[in-house]
C-alpha cells in the first residue's frame, strides 16, 4: 500500500537521507558536492517525496532533472529500498511531468541501464519511448544505456 506522498523541492536539509538512498541505489553514487551543485544550478529542478501530514517525515525518494529551452533531461530518480514498488516513483514521475506542463517543457529525455527492467517499465508506463542506445555508456561496468524520450501530446 502506497503511503500518502507529498512532493517538494529538495533542500539541503534532505541531503543526508538522499545520500543514503543514493548509495543504496547506484553503483556510482553522486557525492554531496554534486547534489549541492545541482541545488544551485539554474536549469536544475528537484523533487523530494515524503510522507504527507507527518512532521519530520523522512525522504522516501527523490529526483533531479533539468529544464533547458523547452526540453527536459531526467538526471536521477531513486526510492528508498524498503519502499520500492509502493507508488513513490509514480508520484515523482507525475510531479516532474506536471512541472513540464507548467513550464512549457514538451520533451524529456533520459538514459537508463539496459539491465534496469524496473526503471524501463516505469518510464514506459509514463509514455517514454526507446529512441536509441549508447554503447558502453556506464564506465564502471561497460553496460549500454537505452535512450528514452517523452513528448507532450
């Protein structure tokens, strides 16, 4: 059962929880410094998912994406391991696409590991289509990245 989720922009106070999720989610996690740069970057947007109506609720998931000249680029999305498959990633995707509508972003692109079936399924569910492959994109494993794209209809 999905907890009631509230989305808000990521703030520095969420970074310790985000870093813990990041380390558990990615073979090459982003550093605190990289997250801080994202928070200062004009083109960067972020969303933190937290349990609604619970003061001090912990971060359940997060995403970072860029908006440039009417186009978006999904940079990072992750959900706490114990809460995966509970609808939190769906809340984050909906939040990003709602922002796309508000900010006149009509196209979003992303790269995803070929082996990440759960993420590919999530992106397809939200209307992303595969558009290509980047061979050997992930340096730590040499794995290919699938390119996916969403277009506003």
